[in-house]
DNA sequence: TATGAATGAGAGTTCATTCAT
DNA sequence: AATGAATGAACTCTCATTCAT
C-alpha cells in the first residue's frame, strides 16, 4: 500500500470511529484493524493517538467551515443565510449517521490540561462566530453574531441530549425573531 | 474505617473525580485510593463503576434542581426569577472548581447504548424545562420555556468551550429580550 | 432462623451447587444468597469453604453407601446384586439432574496437597470395593471385587466424558461376563 | 525476549502448570511470571486463558495419540499391542511428575456450557477407542474395543483416586482375560 | 449467636506505545 | 518504509475471609 493510501486509510477510519464511538471508546487496535494497516504504520504517521485526534478535528473543522459557508452563500440576504444555516443543521440531525457535533462531543471527552485540543474546538467555534459576523455585517447587526452562535450551539447540544428535532426548530424560531 | 462512612467517602470521592477529570479518565483504583477504602468495599456498594456514575448523576441532579429552585424562589416576578438563574450560572462559572455542567459533560462521554445514563441526563434537563414553564405560568408565557432552557444550555456549553464569561452574559441579555 | 436450620440450609445449598457447578465455580456469596443466610453465619458453622466441601463429601458418602447397599440388598444372589448396581448407575445417569459422580468430580478439581480431601474420595471408593467384596464373599469370588469396582468407576467416568448411556451398558456386560 | 520463543514459553509454562496444579488453580499471573513474558504478550497470542487451555489440550492430544500408537506399533500381535498399552500406562504412572490423565483431569474442572472443551476431551477419548478398534480389526474383535477403552480409563481414574499401582495391574489382567 | 459491611489479594483482560526485523 | 510481536501499566471486577456491631 502506498504511503499516502496508508495515511488516508488511518485518518478516515479513525475519523469515522472517533465520531461514531467517541475518542476514548476507540482503541488504536480497532483503528488499524478496520483500516487494514500495521500498528507501527500508524505510529509512523502519528506520534500518538492524540495526534490522530488533532488531525481529525482539523479536517472536520475545515469541512464544517466550508459546508457552512456554502450554505450561507446559497442565499443572498443575511436573514436567509442565517435561517438556511439552521435548516442545514436540521437536515444534518435527520441523517442516519448523525451523532452530534464533532467538536462538542470531543470537548467533554478530552482530559483537561490539553490546551491544543481545547484550542482546536474553541477555534472552530470562533470560526462560526466570525461567519455570523460576516453575514450580518452588510446589515450592521454584527452584535447579534454571538447570539446566533449561541443558538447554533444550543441547537447542537440540546438535540444531542434530547434526541429530538424540536431544539433546532426552536433555535431557528429564536433566530428569526432576533433578526 | 467506620461502617457507613465508607459509602459516603466513595460517593464523594467519585463525584469529585468524575466531575473534575471525567468518567473515563477516572479509574476505580484512583477512587478507592483517594477515598481510603478497599476495592471490594466499592463493589459491595455499587455493582459496577457505571452504577457509581448513576449515583453521582442522581445526587447532582437533585442538588441542581434544589439550587435552581432556591434561586428562583428568592425572586417574586417571573422575569426576576429567570434573570436570577442566569446570574446564578454566572456565579457558578466564576468559581475555582467549576468544570462545566455535570450532565452535559457526561453526555458526550458515555457510550451510546446505555439508555439509563442518557435518560438521566435528559430527565435532568427536562426538569430545567419544567422549572422555566412553572416560572412563566403566572404570566402565561409557558411557550417561552424551551427558549429559555436553550439559552440556559447554550450558556453552559459555550462557556465550557470558550472558557470565558461572555456567553452567560449574552444568554442573560437574550433572555431579558425575549421576556 | 434456628441454628440448625441455618446450618442445614447452608449444607443443602452448598451441596446442590458444588454438585451442579463444581467446587471452584461456586462462590460463598452464591451459597449464602441462595441459602438465605448471612455470610458470617456460614463461617460460624464452617471455618472455611473447604470445610463445607468436607461436609458435602461426607454426607454424600454416607448417602451413596446406603443407596448402593439398599440396591444390593434388594437382590438375593451375588450376581443379581452386582448387576442391579450397574442398573442403578444407569438409572442415575438418566436423571435430569445427574452431573456425574460427586467424588470423581471433586477429585480432579481439588488442589493437590489437600490430603483430607483426597482421602475422603479414596475412602468412599474403598467402601465400594468393600461392598463388592462382601457381595462376592458367599460365592468365594472376592478377588473379582476390584475388577467390578473398576468397571463401576469406568462407567462413571466414561459416561461423564461421552455424555451417553453406552458406557454403563458396556460395563454391565463386562461385569456379567466376568462373574 | 526473542520473538517466537515467547509463544513457546507461554505454552510450555501453561501446560506444565495446568497439568500440575489444574486449570482453575493456575492464574495468568503465575504463567507469565514463570514464563518470563509480559501479560499483554500472552493475550497477543491467545484471546483468553481458555484459548490457552484449548492449545494445551490440543497439543497433549496429539502427543498422547502419537505415544500410544508408537507403543502399539512396537508389537506385532493385537494382544501384545493392547497389553503394551497398559504397560505403558503403568510406566507413566510410575513417573515422578505424573498427575493423572490430562484430559480426565480437565474434564471435571471445566464448567458445563463450554462445548469446545468437553468436545476436545471426548474427541481425544474417541481416538483411543478408534485405536483399540484398529488394533483388534485383524483378529475381528472390534466389538471389544470399547471394553478395552473402558479399562484404559478405569486404570487412569482409579490410579488417580487411590494413588497406587494396583489399578493398572488389575486393568491389564482384565484386558488379558477378555482378549 | 447472628449479622452485613469491610477487606487484601488477586482474578482475567486491554490499553497506547515501542522495538527488532 | 512497513511490519507485527512484545511490553509496562492500568483497567474493571471477584475471591474467601474477618471484624465491628
């Protein structure tokens, strides 16, 4: 297997398992087994399991940023962009393999005292805040950005807790009201 | 060690460690060592580490319910009650040993397929929703209860992510607006 | 509960479990739970789990002796007595709750270096040898006693291994031939 | 430690201890300590202690088959082959480190409900039965095979119980008579 | 005498990581 | 560069027994 194929297999498998099962519940043995690579190969590409988690969060961060911006770009008016984002969340939550927000899930699972991980999560969420600010800039409502971001995370976390669609609907309604 | 202090020691120590370090990061060995009891004593009182987690969540659930209701009871008007709750959150978050919401922390850490744990978290959050409904009943604004609850959880989770006081302030402001 | 009731409950429960599950596979917790007595009560009547095993073997030894002699007594001729014993074995093996010979089962399970236990088993088997000698005395064939005893144990052990009725039939046939 | 010596060390040590002390009385800690390997190394080669028992029984099964057939092959006449087998048993039982039949010892120790283990023992004993049938085929006395097998196991089990040489002598005599 | 909590020691198993090939 | 066996440390849980009440 080519070097890059090996690395890709590892990252893809780890990402899938970290998301579905959680970081702690996923062992390196399961990763290498399902990825079909040797154990030492994993440690040649990543110094530790934690490094693999960083890679996972970084990739998902970029993917999420792009996805959200694509959704926003598909609408012209700020309000439409914002509401489309909540609709996007709703559609995500309806998917079969949805297990919650990649970043919030990890956030509670990682041990305290690992700044680079907590920073990664924070940075990702700051990107969301920045996105809302950009969206609201044309209509001079940047100060509402953090409120929308909080509704965004509220939708994610309460959907996770209650396993139901009502939170994102409520969040959308609240967003609509404050705009 | 004294008979009925053993159980208390176990529960108190486990609660402290589960909260500070997380459930997975806390081993029974650490619990018994810091509690100063024998390992078999722990398993005399709790069939498994998971049972100990249930006890922890149950106790914290009751404590949290009581604390929130006490805060609400200290004000007369619904709006005052609600705002006091967000002020209470802010004061909690300012404490030295605050590590986030007991229940949201556990929520992302427990493996799927443990319904009694997910149910415990959900039930606790439903208590908060019910509390807001009760508070708003006199002014016939019960339909805002879930919105306030979402701001409540939004404050908790975004404070956790950002390690800062701004989220709870923003949440409070939003609550004030919608009331 | 009266003292003797407690002791009886313990002995009966332990006997049942030792026989069905084996000595090692039966824990004192299971015994006291199913017997409905306190743990310390068990240790008041028996200094150790091993002592309980001794009691079990002693009781079963007497019961087995009596049962075999009763079977032998029900026939007049030595040959009839012997064949009746093998028929008795066959009927035992056909029972629902038959799990093999109490003594041979224990024999392989007990750690070496416990003379009092190995002696108990040996003594029980010597009783069987003596019984066959007594039976054969009237016809002056005492020297066949050990041969019959070996067929007796052969039937027990091979029935255990093969889980089938053929061994005892074969043993009976062999006994008939040598008489 | 050298790569492929680890597995050998584990198997040899476990075999020695399982035979001498029994399966239940032998812990994985003792095995790895006496084998001089790490605990995780044991579990790299065997998924469980029970798997190690299967390996032990399988190896001893082959060894026993070979040894018995070698003994039989050293004689020309069926009767000579059979008696040589009983002489072989007698010589085994005279050895310093003889603790009984590997298979009968395990038979009573393993919990019911582990078919692969009971089947292994049964299969080994069926090999003995088949061997006797083969030996007796040339003289058309195959129907005596199971009788000889029963004397074979009778010798093993009663030697174990009585710790004496008389059973195998008696079994040999009986074999001689029926042939 | 009867109790049930408390215990030290050890059970079997799995973890993330490293090393020799 | 790629491998798979080897590893120390830690895991959750259970054992037979004893002690305080």
